[in-house]
C-alpha cells in the first residue's frame, strides 16, 4: 500500500460511496448501449479525437447521476471543453473518462470508464484525489476502486458491487508489458528501456489499445504499462486529470509506482484541464529502471 495517497474525511467518504455506487449502477446501461452506438458523431473531443455516439452517451449518463450527488460541486469529462459547476460551495470534483479506449468499439474489444474523485477544484493535483476507480467492460463487467490506500475489485454485471478481490496488490514477479505510440516515434532512451524489458524471458507483450484493459493486466499479472513521451508529442497522449492521476493513484494504492518519467504522476503540477502527460505505471522495480533509463 502506498503512503502518499490522501485519506478522505468522514463526509467525503460517504460521498465517495455514493459516487462509486452511481458508477456501478450505470455500468450495465453504458455497456448495453454500446452495440447501437458504434457510429462516429462527426465531432471531435477537446483532445481532437473522433467522438463516438457511445462516448457522448456515457458522458451524459455519468453527468446526470454524479452531478446529482449532494457533495459533488464540479464535474468534468474528457468529452467536454470545460468544468461544469453542479453544486454550491465547496465539495468534491469528479473527472471522468466516460469510455476509455472507445476506438476499440468498432473491432469489439475491451473498453472502460475511469473516474477520479478530487477534494479540490479542477484541474487538480493527483495529491488531491480521495478515490479513483475504473469499470472494465470485458467478458465480465468489473470495477476496481482505490480509496484509503487500498484497492478492491468488484463484479458489477448487474449494477451492484460484489467484491471479488480485496487488497489487490501487483504481484511481486511481473509478467506483462504494454507500450503505446509508434515504435519509430519513441525516444532512443525509451526504446532502449523497452528492449531491456522485452529481453527478460518472463515478460510477455500485452497491448490492447484501451488503457484500462492493459492496466487491468498489470494489476492482475504485474508488469508495466506506458504511453511514453514521443518524438512528435513530448507530453505523450494520455490526459492527466482523467487518466494519469486516477491510474497513478490506483497503481500506487496497489503497491506499484507511477511516473511521468521523473516523478510520481500524483506530483505532476496541474496546469490545464486537458493537459497530457507521459504515463508509466507498474511494479516498483520496473518504474525505477524506467526513470534511470530516461534520466
Ligand atoms: O485515448 C486513450 C486511449 O484510447 C487509451 O485507452 C489507449 O491506451 C490509447 O489511447 C491507445 O492509443 P493508440 O491508438 O495510439 O495505441
């Protein structure tokens, strides 16, 4: 268990419960709506990616449910330009990636929903997270929830939370790796690190095009996932508020490490709602080696 995460106070804890239950209750509906929403909307999201009808629909459902929770005062999503005020006074801010990896919808592969609960206005630091969670739409619909330094995996097929794995920890002997971005676009330093990881005969490649699927592999088998700095995109592809912070928090609560190449993702200064960040997460030894390789 990491020691760097922020424990929620008692009233935040109740609100986190409500948020987690709301997301779990929506999971079957978000999933059920996917088959009819494989078409593109003809619009792009604030990060310039093609929006599918499914992205927007999941975002609307999440806004309605999460925005109605008393203690939630801000809602933001990867699909919206700016933060929405959904409550008065001070309270929690929720950032969501409604459908992570939605380009996997066409080929009918895994996708997820990511939720970050901050006790600060957005854009916020990962140090302000009081909980983070993701739903994985795999053969089974599961949800990993990190709070108070612990990670629990639930089955949420029917919209209720059935705990199936408590105190989830990255296995000590890592087995899988997945690295995003075109290989010719990697920096020389990252390419060298990748060769080193690949040359370990225990390690197998697992890259599915939806971060949540790949992260769940790392959480299950141990290993490393990266969407690195690219020559053409020094900040990589993934977004700090909706992807980097919550995934860093979950992996750190599960005993692993997160990094932007130099420091924990949770220590990256937030400057913009849609800012991108190079993302490296996994077993401590693998992330230590990565930081040495990039230094
Ligand atoms: O937008 C986020 C995302 O879909 C991640 O879920 C995934 O890891 C990545 O982009 C895939 O990117 P690429 O298509 O470049 O492999």
